[in-house]
C-alpha cells in the first residue's frame, strides 16, 4: 500500500532526491574549496595595524602557496596559533628557514635588538604593529606546518576592497 502511494508520487520523490543531491554536491564542493583552495578569514585587533583595521577586516587566503612552498618573506599569512591550536592568527612572514632575522626584543621599553637564525622547518612571523603583537618575538620560530594560507585580498570593509601587497613589509631588503 505504501509503495503504491509512493509510485503515484514518484515525480515528487525524484525531484526531492535530485534537490537533495544538488545541495549535498554544493556542500561537498564548498568544503573542498574552503579546506584546500581558498578560505575567508577575519583579522581583528591591533597586531596587524595598519594592514588590517582594529575592528576587523574580512580577507581571502589561498591555501595552495603553503602546500607548494610558495610563501616568501613579506607575505601576510594565516597561521594556526602555536599557543592555542583552536585559533587562527594573521601575521607577516619575515623569515624562512636559514634566514637571519634581527628583531627588537621589547619595543615598548628598549631598542635592544637580537638576531636569530630561523631553524629548519620553521618560519619567523611578526605583526605589522610590533608594539601590540604576540608573535615569534615571544614564542620563537613557528613550524612551517602551522601555516594555513596566504592572504591575498581584503574583501571587507568595501571601501578597502583590493589585493594585499607587501606594502606593510618591515624590511624591504629581505
């Protein structure tokens, strides 16, 4: 009896099945795109001033550069926090493995500098606002495997929409 009722409504069942599959395909495509190709992320707080606003900017980060070792000093990168793996942070990449990086140890209280050589398999990251950033100066070199993507386009606020360059780079000689 139930099968006979379904048989009479087969066009409705067929359409429901097709729509369900279309939604499932869309969600799978969205997951693959977000995980492996490109993702949207939010940068807020003072650490990346003036590249990103204090109140928050939405940007796109592509994930292929980190997988194929195509990030370079000066790039703004999306990083899994070495202190809290549930968080993603945004910083500027300043040194790759083998690079010597000179940094101001405590810019609020002195101008004392220190130099480190970035160890194999690590990178050196800093916020553009060294006075209000928790970065490699405090936690040391960050494993390359924590890099999640390279920021390439600011999409919010609309008046600042556009591609990110290396304009905020601290040391253009790198």
